[in-house]
C-alpha cells in the first residue's frame, strides 16, 4: 500500500502504463519545432548553456573530469579511432 495518494508511483500500475505509453508515442515531424527551425534549436541550446554560471560549470573547474568524459565518449563511439589504429598495427593507448 502506498504511503501517499499523490504522485506517479502511487497510481494504479495500469494507469502508469497508460501515461507512459502516451510519452512513447511519436510526435509528427510538423509538430517538432526544433526539427522545423534549427535556429530556434541553436538559440535554445545557447540559452541553456548560459543559464549556468561559469564558476559552476564542472568541466571549466575540473579539466581532468572533462578529459575523462571525452575519453569515455570516444570509447562509447565504438572506439572508431582505436579500431583503425589497431588495424594499422599500432598499440592501443592506455587509459
């Protein structure tokens, strides 16, 4: 029995599924404002980036963290550069 009668977690499981299903339905392209207007998408991205104070941006404060994230992103891209260098007989870089 839920301790609260409010919120998504306290809803009947079938009602939760119905709500989740609505979120998973595709929105037609003509209703996607960013896909129709790339300038609007770029402006929104800039606005989001500017909303955080430079002193609170973790990558600007911790360059090692930024380096680790970059390496992790490179690995997540299926190691494209690594596979290419290994195919050419080069030793893979150590992490």
